[in-house]
């Protein structure tokens, strides 16, 4: 599904990504780990065209992803979440999730403002799709509640729901369990496995919670100072001396 080859990104004199390359097969769940500043979020920003690459290429389902404009990324089936919650606090949970499906709508500014029958039918369809995502992620009980004031763990699931409303083939999760309790991490892991298996979604997850990464990912890639230093099964990467030195550290 995804092939990253010799990807390089520089910000002035800083090299954020230095010749990074890897492949992701359809249906895989891949973990992307490494210390802060390793280039993980920059890589996500390249995949979603929020950041321009200085060199290299990204192939996605046979297409040159670097030639795709940012506004067309969602239409290709790529969705992501962010380190910091980007929800609209005054909107309901359902409305936040419906935002994720906006690119599936066809109504233009004029037809939407006139509230024509076709627009109302389309809105009803998007609402039904949002409700199905909310049901799957066990959020039906808060569907009409404003995002503001909900527990942090619930908001993390709402953000996942918004990404899922885009009907992605490739889901990019940036630190999805950061700030969650141990119980919430376990629940999120179960939810993510179910989403991947039931909907056949390919997942790349950036996360510092090693228990989560090692428990849900089929394969792990480790970056350090913009370079890939290890790749393989979770247990193999966890034992890699380069990964231990750069990121995991040795037991006290």
C-alpha cells in the first residue's frame, strides 16, 4: 500500500528526515517509535502533504503521493489524528465526527445555504454514517454532548471516530494513547485491533507507550535524528542494541 523511498526533509540547517525508506503492506499495523525530534511527526506531515519533501518519493497504492495536493489527501483514503486534540469544543460529538466525512459530501456553498432537498438527504446520510462510527467506538451515549467537558480518554476516541468517518484505507495515529490511564490504554488497544480487523484498515501509529506499541503492532520502525535505525517485529526491535541506546535505555 505504501512505499517510502529515500525521504529527506530539511528545515534550514536542520535535517528532520535523512533518507528514510520503508514499505507498509495492506492490512498491517506498523509502529513508528523514536525519541522526541526523531522525525516521526514530520514523516506523518509528509504523508498528508502538510510538509514538502526535499528529496525522495512516496508511493501510495500506485500513485505518487508527493504530486497530490494537500486538499486531495482525504479523498485518497488517508486520515490522521494529531498529538494535540483538534476537536471543536462547542460542537457535539456527532457534529465533530461528521466533520471527518465532509469530503464525501457533494453540496456546494449555494445549495447548502438554500437547504435544498438533496442537501438535507446528504446531511441525513452523513449523520447516519457518523452514528454508525459512534456505535462502533461505543460513543453513542455522548453523541449529543459538546466535546467540551468530556473526559480526556473519551475525547481521544472521538478523534479516532472523526478520522474513521473519512472511511480511510490508511489511518495515521499520532500518539493516540498519550495521557491515558493504563485501563484506557488497554481499551484503546482493543478498539484499534477491532477497527483494523473489521474494516481492513492499514494503520501506522506513532507512540511512546511501548507496552501499547509492542502489543498491537505487527512491525515496528525506529527513527533517531531523522534516520531509520531499526525495523522488524516488535520483540526484535525492542532488543536491538541501537534502539536501546538511542531510545529505550538500559534498566537501572
